[in-house]
């Protein structure tokens, strides 16, 4: 059992919670990745609503596959097709869906705090599938799984999270989760992309990628959210690539056993060069695979585990 | 109070002279700062020919755009755009210099930061005609009070600041450097607050809690004298608005508030006689309330009930 009823942020998770999620995900690995029939009856008869108020492809599809593999009944609805765009309030939307008696909401939202607000309007369990610039806890769990698979542990690892930190819910969840597991996290970004208070995450923050690169076990490149760059914070893609992009030259200076992660979708040639994205250190597709496993684990554990 | 600029757009002078002759007691575009320094200079120069004060909501909008919470830890923790203290302080500084250059009386609305207060103190020490006010929510709440429940009753403009700002403001109202206690009363319908933080309306109601808060936190513990309370809540605001002082004498008009300093209240939605319940202080237990109010000789509040 996890110590939380909902999965809203990683800040609320204990090291034991995270270990349970990663271990349970690992137990799903042979089912999903080795068997012909990639399905267990764990959530048979349970109803899950994927409420995606902001467009998403990979997160939504990852959740949908995880739900199918757990035998849950699930439906997905998006902001563009729902009454949300017609001006219905969040509370009304949730109460309407809730009246159909669902067990779980998976929520993706443009606005921070939306999943938390939803818990106030339903008895169902809520999983945060990314809220505004706040958190994206299920992304953090798949990242931790991927990193642990490679190193066998998380404590003591040195991890750099590089890129558009100020707009990044990925960083918002990953940095605290890594700290909880004993990793050492450095935030790297141009000053215009830095977080307001890195001490909240217990991290150092720098604008010198080249100073820290050679010391890192994991280099985690964030997507530059071109669509969220309200007010140009960098002058050009080209200059960003030169100063902060993970080039082959930079990749060559990394520790022998170090790995590269990216939450996707990538801007090849901007934060990461095409050859680097496909190199031997890259764990980007492993992350995608781990997404289904860890989301299965989260839904399974939140729904009561063995029950 | 009259608008300072036409339509409060900050672009051209309102008909200030007309309004003075029809009884306007002060001028403000409250809710917005006048963004152009040149326009503000024109406004203050024009007002300086009348015995009237300009009340300034200080906010450099190019710095606070999208800001919904204090910059720094709170913005990082909750994943939202920050409204930085210097977005307020820069305009306080600008308007003080414009007061110096035009001679126009300047009143800084709802001051929220320690540095802003220092600027006002320095102006006063120089003998400039500068005054300021503070709200109960900036005196008794800070951004630490905003938890991951995203309670939108704590969303206001300017935002709740750091604990050290709050403490400096309390010192300021005690030592006389802040002239007035005002509520910045902002009533909202339930649906305007019962939503995601980033799209919720700014503001809290304050009318029915301001006196109990001052009594509970400052007067009854002996930090503030009763006469200082009357100064900041009655005498100074009237002087600022060019209203005649209230006198307790035979033949004078009765404008009185009767206070029961021992009566205890629980701030619940049921406590409020206002239609709006969006109080930042819901859940607090306070001591000391107004029981009766006489306005122009008429009883408008009788034993705690609006007449």
C-alpha cells in the first residue's frame, strides 16, 4: 500500500512508496515485454476516466495501454471535445462524470493544481498526468525506473536536469523524487529558464553545462517548450543548441557508464542532436517502455494492490 | 473616488477637475498601475492643482504578466508564474519621484513588501507628501500559507508575500510608517473562486474580518494601542480622503462603531453577512467584533446584524 490515496505530486511520496512503485512495475515487465498475451486481470471491472484537458499523445496512449493491460474499463475524453471548452466549470465537469460512478481519474491539465481540485469533487482516486508547470509524477516514476534499471540503484547518482526548467512540470516532479531516493541533482539552464527557488528542490542551479557534464551519471535533457515560451527567453534555436544542446562532442565527454534521458517529444537539433538521441547512451525509448509498466504499477497500487 | 485616466486605461487624463467640483475626494486607477511614466507624470501634475491625493496601485505589468503568486519559493513549489516584489517596488519608486517633481500628494495602495515600505519611509523622512496603506491579509498571511490545496481565497493582487515582508508590514503599522489599514475588499461569486488557481479571480473580502483581525492579533495582545487602531482605521483614512473628522460632541452627527472586545467569532461562511464568502481567513477563531454601527445618525448594524 502506498502512503497516499491519490498520486498528485512526488513531493508527497516516501522512498518506500517510490520503491513499491518501481518494484511492482518490475514485476509487470515479463508480462508486458515477454508474453504473447500482455494482460492481467488485476483491475477487471474497474472504471477509469482519462480526462485530458490539454492535448497529449504519448502520456495518454501510455495510460490507455496500461489500463488495457490491467483489464480496466477506461474511456478517454479531451478538452477539445468536452464541455470544458463550452465554459463548464471544472467542478461541474467532475461531478457529472462522477455521477456515472467511476473509480479513477487520470488528469492532464493546462493549469497547476487541477488534479488536487478534482479530489475535492469526487470520491474517486486521482492520478496527475501532468498539471501546468507544476508536476508530472508519472513521468518521474518512469524516469526513475529507467535509471534504476541501468545502474541497479538510485542513491548516490549524480543527475543533471538540463533545459527549460521554468516551464517544466517534468523537473518539478523529477527533482524531488530523485532527492527522496538519495540522488544528487543539479539543475542546468540559461538564467531566463531557471527556476525561481532551486533550494525548494534542494538542488544547485547553474548555467554552465560544460562545467558539470563530465561529473554526471545521468544527463536528463528537457524539451524546450516552444509553445510555452511566453516572452522570448532565448534568442534562437541555434544559439540554444550551441550553449545548452547535447552534441556529439559533449556526449563524448560524459562518464563511460553515463546515460542520457529525455521525456519527449524531442526537438532534434535543439536540446539534443539527432545522433545523440540515437546513440548507445540514450535511454529515451526505454523510458517510453517503462511508462506503461510504472503507470500499471501506480494504478494497481492506488486501487488497493492485492484486493 | 474618481478615475485618474479615462476608462482607467492609463492613456489620457480623466476629467479630474469636473469630478473634484462634483465631490470626488481622491483619484486612482486601482486595479492597474498607470503603465506609462510620462502619463503618470501628467496625471500627478494635473491633480496637484487641487487639494486631492493620487492613490497608486503599483504594478509594472511587463514584469507581472501571467503572475498569479509571489515569485520565489511559492511559485516554484506550486508551479505557477511569479508576481515579483520588484514589479511593485519599481513603480512605488517611480511614483515617489513623480510626487517630488510635481508636488502632488501620493498614496500607495495595499503595500505588500518590506522594500516598498522602506521607499515610503524614506520619502516621508524627506518630507514628501507620501502616505501608504496595508491590508489585513498582507499583515496576517504570507505565501507560506498557500498550501498544495491551491485555496483560491488566498489569491490576491498584489499577492501574499514572504513571511519577512509580512513581519515588516506589521512593524510598519505599529510604528506609524503605514498610515491606513484598508481591506481592498474584493467580493466574488462562488464560481469565480471555485476553480483552478491560475484562472480564479484575484481578491478576498475583508470588511467583516478587518476589525476582529486587528483586535485579535495586535490590540488585545497589547502590541497596538486602541488610539492607534482608531488612527489607522478611521482618522487617517478620513484625512486622506478629505472628509471631516468625526467628533463626539453634542449636536454633531453620529458616525460611530461600537465594539465588543470580548465577543468571539469563528470565521465560517455562515459568519458573513456579505453575499460573498471568499475570505482568506476562513477557519480562523477571532476575538472582538463591531456590534453596532451608526452612520449619519442611522443605525446600520444592530447587535451584530445588518439593519
